[in-house]
C-alpha cells in the first residue's frame, strides 16, 4: 500500500498494521468544514421555505469569512517569512512504521529510507524534526550521494543546508574505488567531506595492504583531496611521512599526487646495479592548456633525482612537451670499469662524479591549413644514461645530441619540406668516455619535395608521373663537408595484358650534383655529379576458386594463386669524384629477376550462436551463420636470379654489388657467386585465432641443401595465456640483394605467459645457443627472462629476473664478455599504471 501522508497524526490512528508509506514535508493542514455542520442541522428541520434558503446562503458566506480570517492572519506572515530564507527541501520518506510526538514535534521512522536533493539516508531508526530541519539516525546507517556510499553508526544532518556529522564511518567512492574510514566525518557541502583521524586506501579497509593515515583529510569526490600529518603505511608499518599530501580524486585532468613508483634493479655487474628506486610524482593541472608533472626520485646506490614533464597545447593545432631528468650521484665511479677504451690515467679525479641528465623537447604546430612546424631536441649527458635510468639494454643509436626542425607544406598533389638536423653519437658505451663519433654527419639542412599526378587514365590503363628530390648541405666535425642537389623524375605505366594479366612499368632517372671539401685539408675542394637510370617491370595475375563444404567447422574455402615475375634494373654509374672522395651516391647497381608464387587459402567459419561449430543437423540450419573471411594458410615461394653474376669477372664501376648469398668455395662461384640465388620458401598455417605455425627456409642450389631455416609455433588458449617456441639455424652470415645483413645463428627460443587467476600471472622466455662454442663462457642459455605479475584489487607488483651474455670494452681496448643478471621489481600502490613510468622492454 502506498500512502501520501498529509496529516500524519490523523492517518496514524487508522493504521491497523505496519505499511510502507510516503511523507512529503512540510505537512499540509486540512481544516474541518463548519458550514457542512450547520447545513446538516437546518436540513433536519421542517422549514422548507425560501427564507430558509436565503438564510443558508447568508450563513455560508459568513462562515467562509470567519474561517479565512484566522488562516490569513496566521499563514500569510509565515509564508512571507519563509520566502526570506532558504526553501526547505521536500522529503520523500519510505517507512515501515512511524510515531509522532506532538509535544516535541519529532517524527520517529523505523526501517526507513529518506531521500532529498540527491541524498539518500537508510537506517533502522531515523528521527526527524521538521521545524529544525534536523535528521538523526542510529544503528545501521547508510548514506548514498552520487558515487559516494557511506556506512556509519550515527548520523546527524541538516536537510536544509546539507551539513552534517558521520560518526565511526566508512566511505566508499565508486568513481575511484577508494575507501576512507574515520572516527568523525563532517559533510561540509555537496561531495565535500572533512574527516578526523582518517585512513585512505583502495584496498579492503578491514585488512588493507597499504593505506594513508592523516590527522585530517579534506576529501572532494570528483575533485581534489588533501591530508595533513600523513603516513604511508604498508600493512601496519609506517614507511613515509608527509606533512602535507594531496591527490586527485577524478579520472580527468586534476592537480594532485599520482600513485608512487617503486622499482628494484639488482645486477651482477656493479655499474648496472642501482638498487631500489622510489618516485613520488605530483601532477599540476595548470589550466586546460598546460600541465606539469614533477617527480622526486630516490635511487639507493646513486642518490636523489628529479624529473620534470611539462606539456602544453596553448591553441588549436599546437601541442608540445618539455622533459628534463637529472640525478645527483653521491659516489665516485671506478675508472677501471667505467672508462671503456679510454686510458684510465687520462681521467681526472674531478671527472669521476659526472653530471647525469637528459633533456627532451618536442613541439608540433599547425601554421595554417596546409603547413605544419615540427621541432625536437634530445640531449643525453653520457652514453650510459639510457641503460641505467631508462632500462634500455642496447641503445641504438647511443645518442648524445639530436636537434631537428622542419616545416612541411602540403599541396593537392604533393608536398615540400624544409628541414635541419644535427646529430651526435657516442663512440662507445662507457660513462667516463664521452668521446663523440666525429665522422658522423652532424648537420643536415635540406629542402625536399615530391609531386605526383595522373597524366591519362582509361579503364584499367593509366599513366602517372612523379618527381621527388632534395637540396642538402652535409657537415662533419672530422671529414668532408658538402652540398648536394638531387632530383628523380619517374613515369609509371599500368596496363592489362590479354585481359587476365596486370602489368606495370616504372622508369626513373636520378640527377645528382655535389660540391665537397675538407676544411682541414687545403686544396680538397671538388665538384662532381652523376645520373642513374632505374626501372622496374612486373607482370602478375590472380587465379581463384571457391569450394563449398556442407559439414565441418568451415563452410567455404577460397584459394588464391598469385604468380608474378619482376625485373629490377639500376644503372652502373661511377659515384665518386675524380679525387676519390668517398662522398655522394651510394646506389648499387642491380639487375635482378624475381619469380614469385603466392598461395593464399581463405576460409569462412561456421557459427552456431557465438560458438564455432560444425554443421549439426537440419534443425539447426536456420540458426547457423557464416563468419568473416580470414586467412587459413599461405605458401609463398620466391626465387631470385642475379643477372650480374652470370659473368664471374664483372666488376662494377660504382659501389659494390649488394648480396653475397652464393659466394662460396665452389669453382663456379668463387669470384662473384652464381646467378641462381637460394630459393626462399615461407609457409604459414593459422587454423584458429589461438594457434599458428610458421616456417621459412633457403635452399642453396649449388650446395643442394637447405642452408638456413627457421620455424615457430604460437599457441594462445586465451588473451591471458600465450606460448611460443622457435628454432633458427643459419650456417653463415650473408647479405641479401637488397642490402640486408643476416647473421649466422643456431638458436632455440621459447616463451610462455599465463594467468593462473585474475590476480596472478607468470611468464618466462629465453634463447638457447645450440652452438655453445660461439661464446667464451660456453653457455647454452644466452638470455632468459622470468616475470611474475601479482595484481590484487588495490595494488600490483611485477618481478622480472633477466640474464644475458653481453660484451664491454676494457681500458686496454680489449673486448670482454660478461654475464649480466638483473632483478627488476615494480610496486604500484592503488593498482593504477602511472604514465611515463620507467619499465624495461622484456619482449
């Protein structure tokens, strides 16, 4: 039964049993009609004349006047007074039963729920005083406001202004999955609470793994919170003390402390062993267009450090960032282990405490609808900064300084770019040796362009033209400098042959001109140029056939057969000056024929609802659907034929021919190699999303054997459980006809990542060297990685143990191998990944 309570004191006398009722405050008064009483008396008399009717109408008017006079005298002043104050909110009360005390004006509700202006109070016993607008509750009390849910022993709140007190309360903010417990919490206003003797955590508040305790906490839901005299506790042990701590309680940009970063890096090599590293990041949302993240770092075996990350987007089409890191190391370095190939006697004692820093700047701005400016800068203080503080095992390149700026303008059929670059590379990985590779190109001011257009098109036949080029100035600290201009116009012709074959021809010619000089060598000025003609011809087609399958997992198959033949040509031109300066073009001559045969098998899976299922019976026919087409398997065969190697005595007048796959001790291939290069076969089989097999080999025709092969298998039971194995064997190092260098290897690799639950995940990976004699340690296992991820609700930890065989250069200039065993540990309170957190690449 639902009742709208207008006069609670009258309706309460009629209730026979407890019912659920609704009451809206303030109550409305319903006066008894005096006129109805007189009318009933007169109608009982025998008078039925017109005089009686006139008398009744007169009495009716008098009664109306008499009844309205006290109402106007009493309620009009009260109404005027209420308009001068805040309007009392209307309450909606759901209750099982209630009592009213007319002496005190209090209402007692049992097992009730009170709602007003987005606030809901539920309790076993609620008292409400309408005149004072005061609501109190005891027993089990639950308050809900937006994303906030609070449970407490006692509640006292003013429904007019919303101010109140919660005693022995636990507050849960669902928007941040955070809990706050306190002996006393004061509600100051909407979504604003002040707690005394408070704890804050994202764990279960009854047994938290970590918590922040403060004497007073200012908590703003969906805003910004702070605490005073704060301890960070792990379990019951205090770890850090903060006189003042603040953090954002929103998911959008808001100033405050981010979750702390904790990491351990322990290595068997002393110079890579930095111990634990603790970072406290503070995010400052300066305004909507810019923000700053300031992180204080403490590194156990190094000392303190700071990180600054400033980001801005001052106007539409502009964005950028400035980053700076510096570590203030307290201990001197050991020159025997840190100088590399540099003589230790040449290192001064003042250099044993080098300054360690990194500076990075990036700016991207749209100048107009067609133009954009991009500027970047990257500076490292030393060659080991990336490995020690950014956990990059093999920095490539090991940058010392890189500055670049370019302006790009787009057109409907091309673009023009003006750019300048300055690059400095460290010569080796050694902290105390900051020697720069002086032969590295330092500056590259250049103007580059590219344009293309369609000259003619008819059905499948078309002719395109394009031109690209650049104007460049090179600069070296040591060596030759120069200016160069290059332009390459091309013509592309597409046309069908016999309606079943597609053909295309590309013809281009590169025009280059250079001026070079060595500032340190008098009379070294030189000027030269060259023209190189290149072309490519290709003929290809596609044959296809569709197969229908009435039963089984796959409903239809489609086989694509794509044969093609291609010929690449690059003219053999001398690309250096008469003085022999090794500068200018680096385009190797090429005359290469490639025959390619691609086989692709596509399949459509049969689905019953959401499951992949074979065709069951005729009753299920209407419920079965086909999925999208996907590649089930592919087999590609590639055969290269190098025409230049037909003549074993051929010597190019330009750069050397790329590719040495067939150079061997065979008499017919002793000089330049045989023209028939190894046959490449690539096979892939993917029967499902969680399983795949790959195979690759190179068959050497002259040796009549497979000289290189690799095979890999990947299996994925789910998105959280993946495994793979791979084997690779290559007898000798070689270079492909396109200039790619491939090293010799005989390895076995494996990896496995699996989640035992939503909280725990394990993983391991490694590479086994099947040719142990290739290392001085004769180790089979050259690299291993073991990872453990533990992610409960309120924090997460990741452990990673790695082992690698690496090389370093001693002070005597000798290359020495060493084994690096490193333990990484990351602890993140709050279970939230911190942006820009330092993590190693373990894949």
